[in-house]
């Protein structure tokens, strides 16, 4: 959305956009915290198996793509 388009929006529309952006940010924070916990649990283990590394890589890829694993399975 360009600056010009944003300036034309009404207050109610701007508030709605902010509401959904805040909701998305909360979701991303939760996902980030879950990934941090997974990383800590893997790194605190004595060793990492190839399966652990693959799961961690998939979790990181999923987080960077911004999609949940369930969503990708349905594509």
C-alpha cells in the first residue's frame, strides 16, 4: 500500500488495519517463543541426531515462510 493510499483511508479503516497487524504480531511472537524453546531443548541435549537437525531446519523454514506446517500440507 502506498503512502498516498494510506492517506486516503478513513480513521476506522486505519484502526482496523492496526488491529489485524497487532493480532499478527502476537501470533508471530508466540511462534518465535515456541521456536526458541525448541532450539533450547535441542541445544541442551547431549547430541543432535540427523532427525533432530531435520526437524529444526523444517521448523525454521516454516517460521521464515510464515506458514504453519498444516497449511503447507494442504497445498
